[in-house]
């Protein structure tokens, strides 16, 4: 008897007020934020599915809105969309340079405060094409994510960045990076990474520089820095006060002159950003973690850093004997 | 007394009264034609009476003593009074009546049962296939054959004012706890009812608090009963019922099969995990599906969500209503399948499959995924032999579906908490239902879900069931 | 084997859940906001204090076998009895209501985003009242069963997060002052006072009397401290100290990252069950104790009516008021002091009576 009263109590008290059918949701797949003419422009790609003869077909719709704040922009979408915007399935966030330069902190705060977001999606920077035009091509976020991941694994010419890692890096020293994408001739083109300093866009790294950057950060798996092909790499980083020691364990196709050709490139790359006062590898953070007292005592640590490189290269086995083909003229 | 009998039964046509004259004395042979075996009567009693030579009677003065000593027969007793007289007639005895003070009877019961058949409700794959029948003595014999021990005691009772059904309480005297037997016999003696038709009638008198989950095992298999007796449980057999009752029982007993003990331990561990998984699937899967399509859309991957969305597009009902329609249709189909005669059975199954399957989906009433979910859940629920557990699963499945529709996955959590609370508060004859998990008994873990061979170690009995005799052997 | 007594294993699992309620009621953000990366040391230090307190509580339980309610009824004269009962009632009531409101807002924020707070609180309160009516023995059996769930969820979450751990996020260590580390370890230590007080209220006659009764509860107290330590370590190494300071429940945020083979994804709602269980036992035992206190003052025992009243008060107070975030800590400190005075009075009155 008691049990029935309790069960009935639970059931009658709830009343089914918050029942949401799947058909009442519009599932946002890609979110794009731009800032034009003192207004936020918000573009969303909504996924939908329909059953056609036993086969499921996915189709996309794009909605755009503009407002002076991001929250208002979300509200304005309801002037066009007939379903509730559901943000838990976002797979990609696209930002433009103007959006970052003006109000990156506002955008980040919006993602922190709204609980519906799961901040594990990728973020990219879109260049040289208006956001709305790109979104209207209705490219699936999965395609771009696969592009980023495959490129990163095979060539390290770019690196995917997710929102939570971006937030962590911004909290440390307001610097982060984003992979860059353009759209030319109906094709998505991936270009290196763009550096962000103090919530502003600093500069875009070329693909070669991005490879060097990945090599120094120990996030490189295989790549080609012509004429050398790196098959495996591990970078060990040790710090001793202001001395930074990089030790590379690489497997290359030709050991000859590898160290001599790579070393100056790395050194010039690091010193370039040292002069620009930009801690590209977050080395000061490393020193802060390893040697807290020295970090506290030394101001302007970045300018005082000295870099040292050492290599331990292995050559990959080559089973060809004898001379290779040459071009005949 | 015979006249009284004829008056009381309104000259019943099955009561036969044969008169035989011996030595100027009339003896009556009274029996019930339907309950007594006429072969036994003609073959032994009447034939032996016909061999009586009048000269022999000169040596013995008393016809009663002569007949009592010289007629061979099975289970010969003296009848004391009218109540005893009636009892003997209704139990298939043949009464030899000389006078109101000189009556005796022979047991000549007719075979009114179907003989020992194979089990049909609890299939045995690799084990003995005999099952109990409606005859109390045969059932008793099947147990005695397996436990040939002087410690197997039985307490005989007769319950039911009109039916006077014979009920036997079996226990191993050197193993079982005396309090359990006393409580069972006390509860049975308190019963004041006109009739006991089946052992199921006794359940509500033995159990104090009724709950959805069964606290007594019913079985048709004598090997399961023998195993239970050797563990220290007590068993009840009822005349005219092929189902024996075993008590006390634990929740984990419903996940065990007697066949488990005849096979390798390793494969049985896997099978038991599958049964536990089936239990959880049967209860939680429809509720989980309803929760993720109504409240917790972020708990599934995007592809699956789009899949569900496209399938549910054409369905006019909310997910809960869809689920309830499917569940109830399945139960109706199952019920009609059980009651239908076998000749029409296949036609009904085909109709049910077609209606509940393709046609409903084509008509846009049900989504395909809901059919899959409910079918998996229903089939998992049928993996258990106990009908009561299956209906308990059915009740909790519907309750959880409603909770999930109201409160999503949080509703499922509440349902899980309620289910565990309910199971933890049930006791079966003062033994906790969830033993050996709560309270945790280390010794019993070898046979609860995991089945581990104890090798050369001493095998011990469950400490909850017996304190007298813990050691089983090696 | 005594069938209807609480075994030491059940008592130990109750201790485990009650101590684990730290992550919900006080929260990791309190510790990390105080002393950053050194909060993992403060847990270890606070854990040592908790073990000392645990041994003291188990010794007291052995010495005074009656529960608190019965002890006060038998031994105390009227005035101290009323005063102590009133203050205990107030403190346990406040901490239980606070725990309840934290759990409700947690559920509303992470698990059920569209359902109203009132609906969640009513359904939860009805479940809790159902459990309380079953009695302390059923409560301890439930804790034993759910212990397995809790361990499984913890292991599943930890293994799933191993690939996201970046141990350099834990550095630098030993950067904050000793005073701050000590204060955060005291926070952890004092927040365990309410769980131990609730345990102390279980009368010993309901428990099994074995020689090694203390061993298992000790072990599981240690396990709870270890789990808290490991959890905090995982949180800081995955999220970094800055993000940990922002979220109120960082453990839920990191669970969003778990993905096994791209199939088992988005499992944070199921792993939230652990948090629900941790808070649930504090609320259940709190309501049980409040009910006992009320019924000890009434002549006619009307359990169901008093329970319903308690439930109604909980729901009303939760919906009307919002509580400051350090209320739990304040009540723990007050309870700690009051409990000390109570024990001294027990000694005094025991001497007087004997």
C-alpha cells in the first residue's frame, strides 16, 4: 500500500511538462561567429534526417542572424527557426579574424556559461571568404574534422584545436592558436595555423613553419621537410633555469646533413618569436612548472632564454642496393 | 455406518457395497469405484475371500480376526470410527465391514495420474528429464530415490475441510534449521480453508508480506528439489499438484538452473553473466530508449540521434505511448499463444508477427527501432523459468518506462534506487533476499554469479541456511 | 550468523558514501581556490586527521553502544537534553537541507535541463522518504549494493580519462604558504564531521558484535580518502588549475571527454549517478535521525506523519531560499564543537549516574 502511494506520488507530481520530442529540436552541427559593422553575425547549420525507402538521408539548413550581443543573436534566430535550437551536438566552431580581434573573451565566456555546450568540439579560423557564403555550402562538420585529423597525423602541416584546450591556453597567458581554412574553387583548403596573442590575431604561420612548430612541441608523427622525410620523432624538452635543451630522437630517410640543415631553421624560428615577445611554445610556463622560484625571481624571462639542440638520428632501412635511376637528357 | 454413508452421499453411484455370506455372517465390501482399483479388489481381496473354506473357520472363532490375518493386502489398517471410515473410502481404500466395531481396510488406490513424464516448463538440456506428477506417492518416491538417507524426514498434514488434501513437508533433519521447519508447519496448520487444489494456494499462507518478486520457488524437477534439500532448505509437496514448493529462496536462485551443476564451471560463469545482463536489459532498455528520445538527447552520438529522428518523424504517438502499445500487444500475443490449441498456434504466430512487425511500420504507427527495443526486452525477460519473476520484470519494465518518460535518465536512476530498495527489504522466511551480496557472504560467492571449482577445499553450506552441519565434503 | 544485524561491511560502505559526499557538499573548488595545485597535499593531510577522528568515533561507538537519541533520553536530565537535541536538530536539519538543495541544483544543471526544480525535488524527496520508511537495516543493505556501482563508475571514469591526463599540469607543487595548505586540509577534515555524527547515531545493538568490526570501516574510510585524492589529481591534470577554479563540479566537466572506441561516448549522465549516491546517503541518514529525534519527544509515535512533514519542510525551504556556498562548512565546524561538549557532558553524567 505504502509503495503505491509513493509511486503514484512521484508520477502525479511530475505531469510530463518538460517532454521534448525529437522532431521539435533542430540539432546544430556547425556554429559560425563573425563580427561585421559593429554587430555579431551568427550562422548555424542545422542537421535533419528523413527516412526514404529504408535509407536515412541527412539534409542541412542554414540560419543567419545579427545583433549587437551574442545572446541577442541567438534570440534573433528564433525569428526564422521553427524548432528549438539544440546545442549539445555541435561538432565545429568557425570563427573569423574580426570576431577574434573584437571579442574573443565574450565568445569564450558564452561557451563557459551555457551548460548545453560540450566543449570538446574543434575550432577553426576562416579566412578570405565571408562566413555566410562558406556555411551555405553546407559542408558537414565531420568532413572538416576528418581533414584536420588526417592532415595532422600524416603531415603535421596543421593541428586541430578544441575549445577546452583553447580555453586552458588562454587562461595561462592569453596566447593560443587556431588552424586556418579557406575555400577556393569549391574545395576546402587547409593552411597552417594562426597565432593569437593577447586575444588578438598575431600572424599566420606557413605550413613549413607549422611543421617546425609541431616538431618542437613533440606533436609530430611523420612529415616531410624537404628533402628529408621524418618517419618517427620524439622531442625531449628539459629546462635548467633559462637554458632550454631540445633533444630530438628522429628516424629519417637520409641521415646526411639532416642536423646541419634543420638546426638553423629551428633557431631562427624560435628567435623570431622571441624578438616579437611571443612565447610560441609556452616555455615560460614550463619553467614556471619546473622551477617556480627561478620563475618568480626573473622578470622578462622570455628574452633571456637560450636554446640548445641535440639530435639522435636513425636512418630508416633502405633495401635497395645499387644506383637509383637518373633523369636522361 | 454403511447406511449413514449412503444417506450422506445421497446414494452416490460410485460407492459400491458388495455383500458376501460366509458362515451365516454377512460381510460388506465397500469401496469407491472411481478411486479404488477394481483389479486389486478382484485379484486379491475377492479371490482370497473365495478361497475361505468353512472348515478353517472352526479353528478360529472370530471371522474378523481370521479375515484380518489371512487376506493379503497392501497397507492393512483397522477403521476406528465413521470419520476414519469416510477418510479411507475417499483415499481409495477398500473397507471390509463385518459390524460397526469390526471394520478394517486395505489400500487399493487406482492410478489416476499420467505417469512420470518429461518436464515441459523447465527444460533440461543435460540432466535428468523426469518430472513430478499429480500423485503424491510417486513424487515422494522420486525424491527418496535420490536421497537414500534416514535423515530425510517428512511432516504429514491434511489441509482443506472438503478436499482433505495431503501435504508433506520434507526436510533433512541433520541439516535444516529447526526454526524454519517449525514456522512452516505452524503456518500450514493455521490454514482454515475449504479446499487446496494446487500447491500455489499455499503460497499466500506461507508468505507474510506479499511482494511482486517471488519468495518461494516452484518447480517440477525432482533433481532441483533434492539439491535444495541437501542445501538445508525445506520442500512442500501437495497431492494432485505436480509443482513442489521450496523455501527459503534467495533472489540469486532465479538465475541458477539445475543444469549448471552438471556442466563445466567456466562456461556456466559466462552463462550466468548473460542471465544477469538479460535481467537488466529486460527492465531498462525500453526506458533507456524513451529517456534518450525525450529528455536526454545529449546522451547519444549525433549519428544515432539523426537515425532516431528520421525514424520517429512519421509516428504520431509520443515514445511512451508507442512503447506501451508494443509491450501490451506483445503480452496479448503471448497470452493468446499459450491458450490457443496447437493446431491454430502457427497461424496466430504468423499473424502476430506480421501485424506487429512490418505492417505497423508501413502504416506509420510504430517506428522500427521501437519494435527492436521491445522485442529484445521481452525476449530477455523470458530467459527465466519462474513465471512470477517474469511478471515482476514486466511490472518494473512498465513502471520504469513511465518514470523515464516523466523524468528521463534521472527517472531511470530513481527507478533503479527503488528497485534495489525493494529487493533489499524483502525477506524470505527471515533470510535476506539479496544474500549473498548483501549481507556479503564470502563463501557463497563461489556459486552466486561466478562459478568457481573449489578444488580440494572443503565444500561448505550457506551459513544463512544451516548452522548444524556446514560441511558437505570435498 | 546474526541475520537481522548490520554487518561491518555494510557499516563500512555507509561510511564510504558519507565521506564521499565531500565532492558535492563542499566541492573541490573550495580547496583549489584556497591553495591551487597544493590542494592534493591538503587532501592527504586532511585524510590523516580524518583517520584519527574515525578511530575516535569507532572507539566511542564501542564505549557508548546506544545511539545518540537513546543516550540522551536515558542519561541526560531535561535541560541539557532539550538544548542538545535542539542544536543537533538544527545543525543536522540545516546540513541535510543544504545537501538536498545542492543535489537538486546539480541534477537540474547537468542531468535534467528542462524540468523544473520543484518537480525534481518532489520526486527525489518521495524516493528518499520511501527508503527511510524501510528502516536502517535496508539503508545499510542498499549502501552495500550501490558500493559496487560506485566502484565501477569510478574505475570506468578514471580509465577513460587516462589518455587526457597531462601530469605537468599538476606542477608546480609546494608554492603556497603553509597556512593556506593547513586551512584547506582543515576544511576537508571538518567536512567529515557531519558524516561521522550521522554514523554515530546508529545504535550498536543493530550492529553485529564481532572482534574485527573496526577493520573494514577503517579500510573504506582510507579508500574514500584515496578516491578523493585520485579524483582531484585527475581533475587538475586534465583541466588545468584555472579551469578547475571556475567550475563548481569539475568532475562532471571532465567526464564529458570520455570516449571509448568512438562508441561509448557521452556517458557523463551515467557517471553522475556516483554524485547522486554520494549525496543521497547524507540526506537519508539526516532525515532518519531527525525523524528519530522528533519521535523521541512525542508520546504517540507517528512516524509517517512526521516524515511527511519533514519532507514538506525540505521542499519548501529548498524552493524558497538559496543558501550561501560555505554553509555546510559552518555547520560542520559548529557540530564539531558541539559534539566535543556533548562527549564531555556524557562523561560527566555517566559518572554521576554510575
